[in-house]
C-alpha cells in the first residue's frame, strides 16, 4: 500500500486514506489531463458560469460560505443579509422575543421534501444535544397521510407552541404543498391561527411566497435559483432549521469554507475531493459499474448515506453526456452505520457479488467524558466499535473488496460542514471527469409530469363513478369508456385505491381474478 495515499489535514481534524483503493502504479500521472480539466471546470463553475443550461442558471452553493467569491455584489449582499436574518430569527425565538400566541415556541415542524428535508434531517441527527435542542425538530417529508399523522402524534399537545417552516423553491411542489395543507388543517382543528406559526423559505414571488404574504405569515427567507435543493444545506434551507435548534451555524459554515479552500488545491494527493472523484472513477470504471456503500461508524452520522443518496444519485444519474450521447451514467449509493451493518449486509459485501466499493467514515472521539469498561481487559464500547470498523475493513480487503476511509476527529458543526462541502465538490469533479452535467435533473421533472397525468386520470375515474352510481364496472371496461385503454392498469390501481380508502362509497366485488374485479359507487 502506497503511503502517499494516506494524508492528514491537521488543521481540519481530517485524515483521508485511499490506500485500499489499490490504484495502479502511476495512475495519478496517467490521468493528469483529466484532473486538470476537473479543476478548470470547478474554477469556471465558481466564477459564475451557466452550469444549468435547461434553466439558464448559475450554480453557486460555494458562495454561501464565502460571499466574497460571488460574481456580483448583489449576490454577496443577499447571502450576508440572509445569514444575518437567520441568526436574528433564531435569537428572537430562543429569547422569546418571537413567540406563538400560546407562549414560547417548543417545537419545530419542517415541511419539505428531497433537498429541503434531507440536509436538515442529517444535520439535526448529527448535532442534536444530549440535553435537548432549543426546539424539538419534526418533519413532514412526504405526502403519506399515515406518516403525517404519526409526526403530529409526536408533537402531541405542543402543537400550539410549534413553529412551522415550509420549504419549497417554486412553492408548487406537490408533496410540500400537501404537507402545508395538512398542517394548516391540524392547526385549524385546534382553533389555532396557522399564519402566526409559519415561516416560508422559498423563491422570491413564488406561489408559496404569495401565500405567505397574503396570509401574513411570520416571515419569509429566500431560496435563490442558483442553489439547487441537494446543495442547499448552507443556505437558509439548512441554516434556519439548524439555528432554530441551537446549532452553531458559523462553525458549520466555517467547516464548509475551509473544505472548499482545501479542495481547490492542485496538489492531487492533498485534495481529498479530487482523490474521492478519482477513486469513484477508477473503482466504477467511470461508468458507475459498482455501487457506493457508505459506512459511518457513528450513530450521529446514521443519515449521512441517505443524504448522499440524493446528492450523488440526482447529480450523476444522467441519460446523456454533455455532447448528447446516451451514456446512462450514475453511481448507486446505499448504507447504514457500523457496526449495525456487520449484522445486516456485510456478509454479502465480503462473500457475495463484488459489485460495490465501500467508504468507511471513522470518528476518533468516542464520547464526551469517560467511558465505562465493558470487559476484563479494560475495553470500552467505543473500543469495540473501533475494532469492528478495522476488522470489517480488513475482512473486505482480504476478499479484494476496495474501500476508502475518511477519519474526522469528532462530530461537530465544523466537521459536518466539512463533510457536506467535501462531497459537494467531489460530485462536481467527478461529473467533469465523466462528461455529464451534475446540476440539472430532467428525470425528476419527467417523474413529476407522469404523476400529474396519473392524478388527472384519477379525477376522471372518480368523476365517472360519481356520475354513474350503482353501475358496476371493471377497470378494463372503465378504461375503454374513458378512452384510456393504454392506461387500463392505472385505472385498476386507482379503483383499488379508492375502494381501500373509501370502502363505504366505492364498493369492490371480487371475481375469479383480481384484475377482473368490479367496482361501483354508492351514495
């Protein structure tokens, strides 16, 4: 193992170990041109070039932690003013200068989806205080009614002192809109004025911004078109929930800024983002031929794999390259935490199909204070966790399963900001290496359009049932009546859903085969 691939960044409390990637000899030299191209692409991105051609947008999440880098004075001022406003809002809530009509806020309900929820959830889990955060955070991050009910049950009788953040750039995201309407209904049921509990985080003059102004919500924080949802943790999207929970957002931003600076380095082995991108390129052959398994050996980092799933898969999962060629790029990401994984899927990782590479994330500091000794040799629980980490890594290496190890001194706002920035930049570098655009997501929009079509069919199906009470019909027959023969399966699943959720009105009559079942509407 070449020692040059182990680097310690003392000033950041970080070590990177790429020795178990097992790069071929002279691999870095042979790929010098690709490395220089990636660095040049990143400089262009940070200078304000149009990186999202679909929407003619810049991509500037790096400016969020260093406004001096922003391409215009106006953008820099917006960033600084918003950060100041975030801190002021959190201070007012903490000191009870800003309260609900029922007293000091106790809880925080964040309504968002994707990047508007994953980042705040990850940071909230990572930085939660053992003694309790300033506000207890809860999330509506889906349009699942049962999940919404469960979250409301967790808030319980503290709803009258719950502050609500509704986060959506466009204000038209269906899941977030539904969550907002569900929350409004819950507040109204208790005779509460939702507007006196609600803050909007959205685009200027978006649908959500208009609602917030019309209903006189508490406040509004901007989402800029040059910050994508999956890179918005250091914008108001992530900073406002973090500040309201009492986390030190200055340290988080400092960690991100310091990592940004480090990962601009042209010294390849001293640039952990370039080294990560090169590892991905080598281990997945630049084609995503292997999955990425994220294994943090720390409970606080449990949600990091989930956060990285969106950041990496939405950024890199592209049908076409920059020249329009069909390439079907991407890297699948999954993970849980150590040592839980050793009782879950490490058996397959070691002895099953070798279709992955692992990233171990080690945290040196076990806990605050002294640890209990758990065996006669004086070992602690943390010592055992460390042993499981090293043992698993070596067990994989024995079977020629490659891995990367990132070590941080401790989990803190600084180190969390650092990890977020490290992977944001790695995604950018890797995208340049494989020739795709990491900053648009046409597939996501395609999914939204398909869902809209399904909902349109659902309305047609229900309208027909209402207009034809007591008439029994199969899904195939109804599809033909509506001129939706090619969507007969949609019609069946819609009828099935209607009967399950409205059994007293939409009656299902079983036949010899479920696809031939009959349905009718009863008043």
